[in-house]
C-alpha cells in the first residue's frame, strides 16, 4: 500500500507540469463572432490588385495550366476586383514589339485603363508601377502574372522585401512548365507570400451573402466563370428559385 501511494504521488507530480502547460495554451476567453474583418483576410478596401503580362506571347509558352482555363480565371479575378472597386493596375511587357496586347477580355473589364507597358521583367523595377502602388497606399498586394517563375516571382519577392503583404493568385498565373510554376510558388510561399485562387479571392471579398449590393454581380461572375459552382447556381435558381444565404 505504501509503495502504491508513493507511485501515485510521483505520477501526480510528473503530470502536473503537463496539465499546467495545457491550461496555459487554452484560450483565456470564449470565441465571439467577429465584429470587424480579420486583419488576415482580404477586404475590398485593404489591398491593390496587380495583373502582370497576360498577353498572347506569354500565353503561347504557358504549360502549367490550360490557356483557356487561364483566360477564364484571370477574367473572373478581374471582374471580382471591379465589382468590389478594388484599385487595380494592369501592366504589360513589350506589348508593341514582342508580347502583344493584354487579353481583350481583361481589357474589357477596365476599358478606361491603359496598361503600363514595361521593358523590365520585374514589374517592381518600373517606377510608374511603384508610383501607382504608392498612390493607392495599400499594404496588401494581390498579384497574378505570366510567367509565374519570372514575372510573378520577381515582383512578389521585391514587394515582400519592402514590407508588403503579398497574395499570389496561383490559378490566374502560369509557367512554362508545371514544375516551373510549382517551384516558383513554393519559393514565394517560403518567402512569406500567401497563395490564393481567383474564386477564393472573390468569395473572401463577399464573405456574407446578405451583402445585397454585390450579391448579384458575384453570383453572375460565378455563373460565367465558376465552372460547376456557377452551373449549380444557375440550376438552383431556375429549378427552385433558390438563393444563397436564404
């Protein structure tokens, strides 16, 4: 009996630090609904969208994603940004002499904007682009580009170096090979970039289906560019008069 009591006391002493550690790690208060958007979430007013080199010559060599899918995705991304009035910068490289004009469907989303045409592969080395970014004054930057391993990676790393919080839209970007795209994404993530997809981006900005002013435009973009999800919206609406959030 004496030995059993001693063993129990010894185990209790050993277990006490573990119990204390778990107690210290537990939340000090109960979770509550967010009154304000998390600083980690994208919102219409906290970032700039930078679309880089979505041009024919760059698309011809893209192999990490089907070009038709790429065009669909970047157009959906652009329409989402326009719907939420996100400050957006369009930029091209050697449009007149080599790479061709920006995708027409992308230009159509921002018909009044003339893309900034560069010679440098790193967008961040063009003063006109950086001046525009400074003018908007947002510390978060969302980027998509062709190619991922050059024209996305270089400005993403440059922006991170200067203290910006960078989000990369992986399915609105493409590389000359899947490995080139994947390794570039991995390198950017290791440096601190946050990978997102275009549909995720749009739904993160909407966040609440009760936001009626953007509900219609968002679901329309999904119908046009959201694949099976968009088809599901069409089906539910036509067959059952269904509506998200209701």
